[in-house]
C-alpha cells in the first residue's frame, strides 16, 4: 500500500460508525476481554468514542476504537479499547489510549483510569497500577452487571495527565 491509504488515522466516531464499532468489539466481548456494547448503545454515546481507520481522513474500514467516560470531578475512564486482529501489535492500541488521554486532558482531567488485562500497554504510556477499590463509581455502574463481578481478574491503572 502506498500514499495516505497506508496511514492509519484516529478521529472522533460518527453515528454511522456504530455498527462497525459494535462488530469490532463483539468477538472480544464474547471472549470476556471487553464489556459487550450494542450498536444502539454506541450510537447513543458516540461522542465518547474515537476510531482508527486507514487514510488521512480515516474513511476506510474501522480498525480500532476506544471510549472515554466522564465521571465528573476530573475523573475519566478509558474503556472499550479494541484493535482489529490484523493490526494487533502495530502500536495502534497505544495510539488510541494516548489520543483518549489527550482528549481527557483537554477536558480538564485530574485522573484517568482503566480496568485492563494489558497493564503493560498502559504502563508504557505512564499509567501506574493501583487498587481497584479507588474507583467506586465504576464498581457500582458497570461491574454490578459483569459476569466476572466476584472473580474479577482485571487490573486498575491510573494516570494523572496534569
Ligand atoms: C489490547 C489491544 C487493544 C492492544 O492493541 P495493539 O494495537 O496490539 O496494541 P500495541 O501494538 O500498542 O501493543 C501491543 C503489544 O505490542 C508491543 N508494543 C507495542 N508498542 C511497543 C513499544 N513502544 N515498545 C515495546 N513494545 C511495544 C508490546 O508487546 C505490546 O504488548 P503489551 O502491551 O502486552 O506489552 C488489542 O490487542 C485488542 O484489541 N485486544 C482485544 C481487546 C482487549 O483486550 N481490549 C481491552 C484492552 S484494555
């Protein structure tokens, strides 16, 4: 591939991306790596999502996504991170997290956290591993619906973007 088509660009998601984002997340949700999200939920919260696609204007197939949830008081969560299998290990996951953190910083974030099975990816970007109990908001919204509530294997990571 040559020219801008080879470039993978990250941009804010549009409502028309919702089905593709849901399709990207679905196999990973089935494997218990991310929480399941319907296209309808994604469309409703589309302003939270960034996507990655080929071309300078990212018009091609969606190759990656990430969402940023605002809990208020400067606390944000990076979630729904996924990269197409064909692109795994290309650095795209790290780019998506970094772009999401930059978005949080621009919105005045004091703390950005994630629950992850890939702490090294976050550590390389400056996050540190912390106790999950630091984030009751997360526990009481999503975790109570999670099948892994009582056997959670995810690791909490935290970044102070200031
Ligand atoms: C997790 C996921 C998003 C990572 O995407 P990715 O594009 O492969 O991520 P990167 O290429 O940035 O990093 C992946 C690996 O590449 C290597 N790598 C990438 N950039 C590197 C760098 N600058 N230096 C050293 N190693 C690097 C590392 O081995 C890294 O693995 P590690 O994070 O376990 O150490 C992707 O594998 C995925 O979609 N997984 C399924 C969904 C999932 O698990 N989502 C939840 C994540 S919280």
